[in-house]
C-alpha cells in the first residue's frame, strides 16, 4: 500500500537501526532486539513507512487468537499530518483481521485518543506506567516456576486476560526464566509474575486469582534479588489503587498514564490483573 512518495511494507532486519532511531525521538527506550522480538512474534504484522529510502514510520501488531494488539505507532515529526499514520494503522488492522482477530486493543496517550477514534476505537480504562529508578526493596526469595508447570501459568493467564498468549509467554520465559515465578496453594497456581531484563527491567504480566492479592504482592517483592539496582518499569490498572499503592511503597513513581482502547467486541479481562505484559502487546 502506498501514499504519495511513501510505501508501507513489512518490517525487515535492515530497518531496525532506523526504526529504533525514530522511536528514540520519543524517548521510548526501545532496542533493535525489542523490535526483532516483535517481528518474530508477528512476522507479517509489523510495518514501516518508507520515504526516500528511509524509515519514516513504524507500527507493530500482535495476535492472540481472537484478540489483537497494536503498538509502537510513530511517524517522523516532519511527516505527520500527511496520512502516513492512518495508512500504517489500516495496514496493521487488515493484517489482524486476516488472522481472525475480532477485538483489537491498544494503549493511547491522551493526545492521540482522537486519532484512534477515527478507526472505531473506543475508550476503555486508564492504566498507569510506573518506574522505579533503582530497585532496592526487600523480599523473601521464591523459586522460579519449573518448565514442566508452565502449562498451568498459560491456562490461568488465558482465563484472566481472555487471550491465548502462550507463544508470547513461552518466549518471555525462555529469555528470562528467573523472573517467572508463581505461588501455589494446595498445588494450584494462584498468582504469577513474569518479566524481562537487560540494562533495565520490565515486569509483566503479573496476576492472581481474586482474593490472592497478598500472595501476588509477596511474589513481586521476591524479584528483589534478580532486579537489584536496576531501573524497573511496570504498567498497572489505575482503578486498582491497592496495586499502585503497594508499588509506591517500595519505591515506584508514576511516569505517565495511558488509556486502553478497543475496536470490536469489548475486552473481557478479569479483575485478577495486577500488571499488563507491555504497552506494545497488552
């Protein structure tokens, strides 16, 4: 698909450096490995806008059965307002529809909500993006979930988030198995947390069965050893004050807020969600 002097095509490895440089203009802290991961998750669903042989725009998408997600939508500042963002979103939505997605979600900054409303996206709920500049909290250690029990995590995640994310969660586990932890009661998984780390860390998903929030908070604290002295990010539902307050108590501060939006059928996730997986993938 093309607009005048601009071509929309799938993201390839040769685009990664320019795509990251573009996201750096918004201080998103994305790396080439982050975009490579997104492209491996949805190899036909991540797109760039090419103008004069250079990356002028980017969008990523992910499909989880009936649920899809849009992320990393950006257009070079001097080319905004010329239909490039619209073309990127339409291309990604067409891809997700071809994958059988009936509900598409995204997280939007306040200033771009009206942009997404033109595609039929509806405002849903507010989420807070929190940051701890240097992880120094204390917590009792907890062993990582063994690989043979991952299936229980996949089943609970699908029940709480209402999306089939086992391929995504498997890759997160393979990359950072020490950050994948769970609490079991009577040999039943009641809470879990996952995350990834490099120079900084991002925690999510983090969830529990209703009534097991205490175990969920203890599980987050148990990450203290693995995250010591790192900068840590996490996205939490704004309406769950007890979650944000717990994180504030151990050193997190609010960075910004986003509005979750959806197109199609409403998102039907449950109240057991303590933190999202990421801004890019829900």
